[in-house]
């Protein structure tokens, strides 16, 4: 598989990154709704933004896999968990309706992405989002926030899978020989 990759870090502020391995990459983040907005408003905003993004069909749509509800227990509210589980569901639905399904839509575990991008699955005693932001800047990206940075890391992970010759040159996992 080669071509355009669209990666999404799905949350109330969704990070995105798009481009073909070895080509120009664009990225940013979109605030789905103001604080206090309903789940429906957030979902509708994602639907309105994502639908036109998928009209130019990427070869691959990849998003960060949500944590299992058992992992969220005690770490988030039910309301936030609904958003974090609902946005991936909505993304897959919009992708399917846009003709993207099967191996063209994938999710990735955040720890696998971090291992690939920063060389470690977890960051002990530090903020993993800050470490990802630093790595983005080291590689020449200028993400406006950690949502865009996470989407860049996710894009890099997907690019390394479908075009490993690109990943070897730009990521800690391959630069250090990987695992």
C-alpha cells in the first residue's frame, strides 16, 4: 500500500496529520466544540470536518485506539470516556460511508506509536506528550499543540509500516535497530 496517510488523534481537540511517505506532510488540530458542549455537538463537528477530508480518499486512515473502559476506570469521567470511545466509532462509520474500510482503516496503540516515535513505550517521571512534542520539533515539525504532535507521531508510525525505507531514516525505533 502506498499513497496518502491521514492520521487522527481523536479527542475534543482532534489532532490530524496527512501526507504520503517521503512527500509533503500537513498537520494541525481542530477543536470540535467549546467547553461544555454536548457529545452530539462534538460528534457533529467531527462528522462535518472528516467527511470532506475523506472525499480525497487516503490510502490509509489511522487513528489512536481508545483505551479499554477498564483502563479508564478512576482516570476519567464517564462523559469523557463516552467521547473517547464514541469518536473512533464515528470515524469508522464515516470512513465506511466514504468507501474506506478493511485494511485501509486501522487503529494503533498509543504505546506502540510512542515506542516507534520516541523510542520508549512509557515515559517515567515525565510528560509523554512533551517528549513527543520535542521529537516532532527535532524532526522539523512545528506542531501547534500536543494533539497535532500525537497525530504526527501516529502518521510516522503508519508511514514506517507501509513504507519502511522512510521510517528507517526518521524514527528512533528504526534508527536504533528496533526490537
